[in-house]
């Protein structure tokens, strides 16, 4: 990256097994510190036939009944904490310079502005 020839696109997934609200925040901080060209925040999807679908009961995973089958809570993160992730990290339009939003909540960073990010995180 220091040579200017590597473009980083990093994804974070909220709601993974064994990850609670605090550990998700630490993951976000580590990825943020890398200053990738793009940072995308998604939420665990529980697709029929997948390992997550098979383990949903054991992991205490509740998810939406309709696509995209996003996690609502798990044994490690509550519904209120999922809402806190969305509130603190998800969908700030200032971080998505073209204003386009996909079917899920996400952050995309094209041009880093620490001041904009600090302002948003203080909300």
C-alpha cells in the first residue's frame, strides 16, 4: 500500500459467532487504522443450507424471515447491540461519496477524511 499500487477493500461482518459488541468495535478500530480505500460493513446472513443455518439454534442466532436473512441477535450480541452497531458504524452518507446504497447497510470509503469520520463517530 505504501508504494501506491495496492487498493484495499476490507469487509467487516457484524453478528458473527463468538463476536460481541465490544470485540466488533475493536475489529472496526483495527480495520479503520489500516485506512483502506474501501471499508464495507455487512451483517451476517443466514442462508438456508449454509453452516450458519445449520448452527443457528446452537449459536442462538435469530435472523430476518425474508431476504437477505440478516442476523437480529446471537448468543453473543443482543438486538439492541446490533442497533448500536448500525447507529455507530452503519450507513453514514458522508462516507459514501456517490450516495449509492445497496440492499444492506454498509460503509464505503473512497476518500479518507478523518475529520468527517471523527464527527460521525461522536454522534
